[in-house]
């Protein structure tokens, strides 16, 4: 089992965590947000947190969205902008993201996912180096499901892949497009649809991909009100995805946020539906704060058949 954390990233820092909160720096700005897994004591005092905070998300009691996310409001320092940009670099990949303060505490990126972005970028570049894969004439096809604001899509595109980006929220797709343009990339295919419906149709159409990325929430809604419950539908989705992925020169990344889900569950899902893949990595993604407390944020399983 692997424990993975973001590599050096000048535009992000987890300053402190504890008391069910986290204090983070995104670019120039320091945010204070709820974090249900930070059950330990804070390292800094309340006064130090207050002095550093430029935007504080205060949860409204009993207010959650249909996806289980905490709902509340942001209390802003007078100089705190509602939107700003951060950059992320890895090898020749240079991404730029527009961040914003949403009503559900999110800001537009999940920093721990850089460990998966790097993996995706390296996998695609590795495939392109193999015989029979011409970098510009035979693009590797990648499907990103529950793609949110597109970090994984941008990583795949930056590596030269042909990317299909699927999310059920139109506003999020528009946000993803902004990130693509800010990163000076183009030609990502945007699909506003329920992920499971889309995958089933792709199976019927006989389409195939060399990369599949799955980042499903615990709960969610499709554009036509379709209900997504991770425990009830992940097996069906994985089964359909197994029919879309090429057997050779392919990769798959599964990331799960649901609290209480072990990385062993992610590994077992992958082994059940991709039994011929024996080079799997599984574990947890975490971020360490300045006091070296490790904050667990998601579990993953991934493989690369290079």
C-alpha cells in the first residue's frame, strides 16, 4: 500500500489542520475550511488561525447539498477576491486553474490529486514512446468521468491525449473550459451527462479508450435528476468501464472520497473488473501540514499496462 502526497508545489500549502478544520494557502490567499477527518488538535492557536485567515467557510448547521457536501457561507477579508488563479508545473506540464469560493466549501481543485495528475501524464508519455504510437498522428484516447474542473483532463491533454471530459453539471464544464484556456490547451471534448449513462452508451457504440479516470463522489445528481450513490452503482460502472478499456498500452485511475472506504475496496474493485492487470498500485492520498500531521483525503487504485 502506498501513501502519496503532492510533490513540491509553490502555489499550495497546508498550514495547519485539526479541530475538524484545515488552514490552507492557495497562491497568495489563506483559506479556512471544514475538514471532517481532522479530528486531532490544531498546532496553531485560535488567534494565529484568525490572524492568517483571509476567507473562512462557516458551515450552516444541518445544511448539506444533495451530494452530501457541507453548505454554508464564506466570510471574507476585505482584500480577498472571489476568484483568482494558481499554477501547477510538472516536467513539461504547465497548468493554470481559476479558483473560486463556492457555496459548498470547494474552491475548484483538490490539491492531493496532483499525485494522480503526474501519474496520468507519465503514463501517456510512456505509451507514446512505444513503437506504433505516433505522438501527433495516433492520439491516445482518455475518458475522464466525474471530471469536475478538469485537473486530470488537463494533465492528459498536456501529455498529448485526445480527452473526453464527462461531468453532469454545466457550470462545472464551463469552469473546466476556463482552466483549459488558461493552461493554453485546446480541443477537449466536453460532455454534460450522467457518467453511468454515458459509459453504457459508449459500450453499445463499440468505442474504446486507452485511459479511463474515475473520481466519483459519494452522492450526486445527473443533469436529468439521475441519482448517484457510490455503494449502489460503482460496481456497475466499473463493469461497463472494463468493456471500454483497451487490454494493452492502457491505464486506469480510480479515486474515492467516501469516508470509511478503505483503499482495499478500491483495489478489490479494480482486481474484480481488470483481473489481467497485475501492476496495480493502491493506497491513500494525503497532505502533511507544517507540523507534519498527515491529513488523509482520498483512497486510490491505479494501473498502467505499459
